[in-house]
C-alpha cells in the first residue's frame, strides 16, 4: 500500500534558528510578491525549541533584519551583555587575561535558544508556515541525484521495529526545494553529503561536545549581564576546550563546558570535567547554596569556514550548523545560522519564480 503523500513548495528539516529564519523570510518574500507559497517545517522534538540545548549570547544583527519589530513582538531577548571576562585557570589559581577582540559582547544579549526558537516558531506560524513538531525526517526522497522530498519515520513501533496497536505510518513529504537545517551532525545531512560527495576529503569537519547546566543562585552571587569564558584547568595542555558562565536574568547562571572530540584520554568524561570545574576556588563561590534547574548536552561544529561542504545540491541546500557555520573563534553560531537561513530563502524564492 503506497504511503500518504503531502505536497509543498518548500520543506525545511529542523526548527532551529536557521530553519525557522528561512521559513519566516520565505513567507515574508511571498507576501511581498503577492504569491502563494506552501512552506513546511519538520521538527523531531515534541515541541519547538525542545532540542535547542544552548546557553547562548546572541548578536541581533540577523534578528534586526528579519523582524525589525522583535522588541514589540516580545521576543525573549532582554538580558543585555554588560561585562566580559576571559580567565585562565590552574588547579588552584586564576589569571584574568585580555578578552580577545572577537569575543567582545557589547550590544549582545544572553538568551535561552530554546525560548527564542519557540518564539520564532510562533512568528512563522503567524505568517502561514506549517510547523510540524514531533515529526523526524527518516530519509530523503530522490529522483536520480535530485532530492525531491523527505520521508518521516513510522510511529508506534516496538524496540524490534514491529508495529504496535498505536502504529502510524510515516508520510512522504515532497517539495520543489528541500532545505536541511538539522544542526550539527544531522542524520539526513550526513547521508546526503556522502551520497552526493559534497565534502572535499581534504577539508574534514571537526566536532566538540558541549555540556550545559542552568542554575538558580543567591542574588548576592549573581552579576546579571556578566559573560565569562575560561581556558586551562581542568583540561590538560593537549586537550582543546573551555567553559562559559553566562549570568542571565532572575539570578540564573548558564554554565557549560566544551571539549573537542579529538581528545586522546579514553577515561576523560566531559560531564565530570564540568563538575570538577565547579570546585575551582574561583568558580565555586558562584554556585554555593544554588540549585541546578536543568542540564543537557549537544554536539558542536568546530571546523570553521575551511571545513564547509558544498552548500547546494539538486533540489535544495544546507544551512546553519547542518552546513557548519558556527564561528568557533567568536563562540557564536546563532547569528550565522539565522543569516544563512535568510539567504537561502532569497535564493529559493528566486529559483521558484
């Protein structure tokens, strides 16, 4: 029996900052040109923003361009960056170093990426975009070497893949353009890059793992707007990585630890390294008598501009961290993600006309 099929002009896989910015820009362009454009966004998380695990500092340049009235629309972007600190740690001591120029955050904001994506999803839906949370892209649909759609996974199967009484078959979603915005190391993106040979073997991508916690701390230990990054201990000199502490609003601190996945010590555990970091004499006072509210982890793209694959293919393109646009020296990815989504939208609209 053939699977159910849905037809759209554009399907976007991933409701992160790049995918949602692409959808919003497409809808805006369609309105400007007084044309109808059927846009679909697939998101594997049960709710928009549910998999956007990031304590983030955002530059608002792309947001200013995409939605100039974001303040009036009550975007969850309100905690202004006030101070930068760059700290080198030894086991018992610390040394404040000059903050590298590319890491200055004047004019930026400390945010929750999950909350921002949830809000962007609302803006997309208000423009007529169909956003489907809870639907993961299982495989790409091809005609020859042209991508023509996405097949969603079956739901209601047991651990052996057999249908249960709650079984619901997936849907084939076909579109004129397929935009992959899965984020770092997305499954469809990996398959596509290999099948269509989009990556130069001499320009491999590199990755890191980031572990994050959100803490509620006593008011006297909180410095709203403080952005602090550390290097050094607890890592050794041969291991790439470091930490961040972002003093968000309501006496909350976003703390995280990033370790490059080329580390050689098989016994090293990034989560445990974060716990060790919090015992340092300089770091510990921030968390005394505090309470951990949330925690999570995610993979990060670290290769930079020189590791980008070919961004376009017959039937679509790669955007955001699916392509690898995180700016590691700047420790920023959201602005690039949003901007690449917007540029993709302009290209798609020109191609569909």
